[in-house]
């Protein structure tokens, strides 16, 4: 049973990496990525829930086909890399925990979040439009 679950988790990780996201698996990884970032940085808080796999990840994949994109793409995995996720959320100023979610930073400063409540129950296309709009607003090259 555990081997099957481990394979499931690795497949989720592989899918996100294939989109060009860097995994932040430790608090130090998170600190380094956020505090040393120049330009825009996306942190995707991934999850094993259905809205992460069925909505958030497909939406992100669609949004990443656009011209205006964050300079750096990263991810933490809620429920798996717990300490890294907790550290990432500590940078999401005055925001409740939410997974999946998308947080955007500019020059190391938190500027926007798209919470689970804005993902769950929507189509991947609608969430992709919201991501594209966010990228267009904050990530113009």
C-alpha cells in the first residue's frame, strides 16, 4: 500500500517538475528562493486533492503557454513537505492556509494569492484565465 502511495506522490511531483517548476522541499529551499528572488516568483502550493489535480495543475499548464510569465516558477507540496509548505505560507502575508493555491512575489515581496476558494468548483479554463490575468498584470516582460 505505501509503495503505491509513494509512486502516486512521485508522479504528482514529476508532473509539476515537467511544467518547469522547481520543488522547494525544505524551509531553507523556500527561504533561498523567496528572499533571493529578483523579478517575479510564483509559488504553487500543490496538494493531493482533486481540485489540485483536476483544476489547479491543468490551469497552470494552460497559463504557462502565455508570453507574460513569472521569472521563476516554484512549488511546495502540502501534506508531503510540511515544513517547506509552512515556511512558504509564512511569507503569504496575512493569508490563511490554502491548498492548492498560487502565490506571486515580486523582488521577494508577496503581492498576490489565488486561494483554493477561487479554484475549487471552477473549470481549469477559468482558473487559467485568472492566472493569465495575474501574470499579465505583474509579470510583463
